[in-house]
């Protein structure tokens, strides 16, 4: 079968992983095009691809040719009916998407801090004003006893939230232990059609969340954000 969808990004999880998860879940035939070149080479190459705003990630299907990770995720939500059933649900999906992005930005901010220390990392892992537990409480409250976040139907918000939770879980083992609802959500999402098979395949990055180590003294693994 012809792969009419092309999704391009660096050879990492990063901003594009939720889109990959969506495509795997819906069973779409797509080319997961990894950009294996230096940044200077990419800067030259990107202008040859025919995008209005050349960037990574990039996406193309039979009708649409766009860049920007959130635009791609929202397009996939509309294309595959995963963007909410009602106008109200669509608004909540948007809210949760941007909430997940803010959680991810907070983590990126930690990684850029020049004064990162073991105590700072413990606060993130264990609690405190900037700890993951404090950041996750509104999400836990929103999910409640539901299976999915919006009207108990799976939407693109679940895909982005799962990826963010998985990143935190990898960086700060045990950070979801006290978040029973979110922990259950994380485990449940990993078993859905397509995603389960993808996670178990060699195409999935089990670890890796940032392009560099936060600190060689504190994190002894490469991460890919």
C-alpha cells in the first residue's frame, strides 16, 4: 500500500512523538522520515521541500502540507476524528494540549538551567512548589475516575499528555507513584490498539528524552526532547 503520509523530524522522540502515536493508533500507512544530517545541512535542505514555513517537524498527506508540531497534531485530530465530539469538547482538548505543552516547557527549562543540582532534581521528582506532583495535580483532578480526559473519549489530548508523562517518568522514576489516576492512565494508554504494538517494536525509543544530558554528574543517560 502506498504511504501517502510523510512525517519528518530528527531521529529522536521530541515534539513529533505524539503525532507518531496517533498515526500508529489509527493504523495509517506513513513514512516516518528521520532527518539524519547536520543542522547547517538541514538549513539548506529545508528550503527545497516546498513548505510555506520550512521547519521540523514537517507533515504531508494527499491534501495537506504543513509544519509545526501542534498544527500537525491538531490536523491529525480533525482528520481521524480525535479532536472532540462537540464544540465544548474541542475547546477542552485545546486547553489540555496547551497544558501538556506547558508541562513540557517547564522540563526543558530545567534542562537549560546552568545551576542544576541534585537537590533541584529531587524537588522535581519528589515534590515542592516546582515538583512534578504539584504540576500534575490539576491533570489528576481533571481525569478523575474517567478512562480518558475529554468526555471519556480518546482524543489527541490523551496522546500528548501520555508522551509528557512518559518523559517525566523516564527522567524522574517514581514521580507518578502517588498520582494513582495518572499512573493508571499511563499504563492503560500504552495498551491501546496500535500504540501497544509500536511501543513493543524496535521503532520505539524506550528511553531518551533530551538531546543532551542535563548534567553528566546527575543523569547518566542521553535524552531526546
